[in-house]
């Protein structure tokens, strides 16, 4: 291992990776796969702590209280830095001051699925919107948190189609999937790795994916753009952050360790089973991604009126 002993993660107590998601969720699995590889590099444990709550802001708060010595990382959706500043009136942190970007960890295409609450005759997005307009009381959709991409994707679809659908937030992806399977919610968008097994078994129907073209993981499913909704092209990404007080040099050496972890075949194989694409890079690249995305999300949230508080 090259990066960490030179000054990446601290060499004292076992390092921690915080995640604001529930166990078994996509962010939790990403955090654990990276933690396993980093632990092997360090020769000591790297503990993953689930700090679910407040749409991931509980975990951000825990990172703010952590020492800025590299002993604690946060694995979070990019939304905490690119979307949340325009979503919450009382955010509870300053993204640019309290979060130091380290490296993107992984990216995923979203799938938009329907469960048994939606008739089997609904096979595409146009049909779903027609059903939603005709069944307003049943038209609802779940997500793993207000302001997450799985919330904004169906919200944008239904806003464009003039469907008044009710949003039902959950503390993570797995409980939302359970309610989709049980027919307690009608629609759910999530990273496709959480949906494709149920889709293959016929328990849910993935009607669209959110990439610019068809997904390699669900090639039989047409993209939203292919179905006439180019505004729904979006991808979920997850990244590592250090506390804002961490030095640029610490961020660089930690990113180097993350890139080494990403190169391990075991990590890449695990991500492929989840329909995730590893995407480790540099602090500069992650910072640029955040800056690029903010204006579009600011405009969309202002126009849609979506607020979390």
C-alpha cells in the first residue's frame, strides 16, 4: 500500500467509514467493499458505521465532529454537496466548508420500477403516466430520502407528465423495495442493482433506466430518453469526503488509497453484481463534478418547488 502509510488514513484507532444509509443499501455496500480493501492495505480493521437519518445529514454531522486527521471518512451520495444546498432551508452544515471531496467511489444508472399496485398492462413510461392521471389516489412513489436522485427522477417524470403523485420517503432502499413488492407503493426508482433481481423474477417491472442509452445491466429495458423523456437522463454517484478541516495533501493521499482499493479484482467483481461502476479519481475531479451539477439542480428545484423542510 502506498498512500495511507505516507499520511492517508490515521494510524491510531481503527479507521471509520461513515454512511448515512441503512444496512444492505447501495451506499452501505459500497462503503463496506472499499473498507475491506483499505483494511487489507492497512493491516488493521476499518469499521463501517451506519448513521442513517435526516436524508444522510446525520452522517454528515458525525463527520463534522470527527478529527480532521484522516481517521474518519464519509461515503455519501453526491447529493449532499450538489443538491442539498438548494433543497433544505436548514441544512445543518456548509458543504464547501465542512466537506472536503476526496474521490468519487462508484456510479450507477437508476431504474424506475412498478410493483403489483400497478396493473400488468402498464409496460412503459407513457402507460405509467396515463395510469397515474386516471388513478390519482393510488399514484405514489417511494424513495430512499427526500432530495435523493431516486426521489427527483420520478418527481421530474410526473411533473413533466402532469401527474399528481405522492412521494413516500424511506430511510433507505431495502425497506422501499419491500413495500414495492408488497404493493404498498406503486413506483420506485433506485440504482438498478437493487431492482434487477426482482425484475428478472417478475416481481417488479423496470419500465425505464436513466442513462443516455440502454444499460449494460438491463439491456432489455428501454431508457427514459428512448421513451421520449430526455430530461430524465441522470446518474447516481457516491463519493468519499473528509472533514472540511482536512488538508489538501491528506485528501490526495487518501484518494490514492481509494484508487488502489478500486483496482482490486474483488471490489470490481462485487460492484458488477450490484450493477455499479467503480469510479475512483482525484479530489479535483470530484470537486469539479459537484460544481458542474449544482446550477442545474438549483434551477430544477427552484422551478419545481421541491423543498425538504
